[in-house]
C-alpha cells in the first residue's frame, strides 16, 4: 500500500478516536460519561496508531507532504497526551 495512504489511514483512525473522546466531556459536569479505563484504552490505541503513522510518514519521499503530515501528527499527539493526563490525574494507578 502507498505510504501516503497508509499514513493517512492511521492518522484518520486516531483522529476519530480522539474527537469522539473529546466530545464525551460534559461542560455542565466535572466528569466524563464513560469509565476512565475505557478512555485510557482508547487513548492508548490512538497513540499506537499515531506512532505507526509516524513510521509510515518517514517512508514518504515527498518532503512537503511528509512535513505537513508530521505537523498534523504532532498536533494530535499533543492533544492525546494532554487528554490522557487530564483523565488520569487524581485517579491513581489504573
């Protein structure tokens, strides 16, 4: 499979997971509507997909496209890291 397509598939899958998790937050309450463990598993899956996408991106031979995907990838990784920290703070070991 073309490296560009493979990278886009992994990034898109991770983005869907992250977007859904962000949408689960309730602005009116101070909690999420799903168990924390489910969110942690989803975030871990998203991070694994992003790491796989990073490997795919490194194989792309078009520098501008590679740079664009890397920028987007790092943005998603930052969002996922921030979300996992906010979900797990004050929860102790899972």
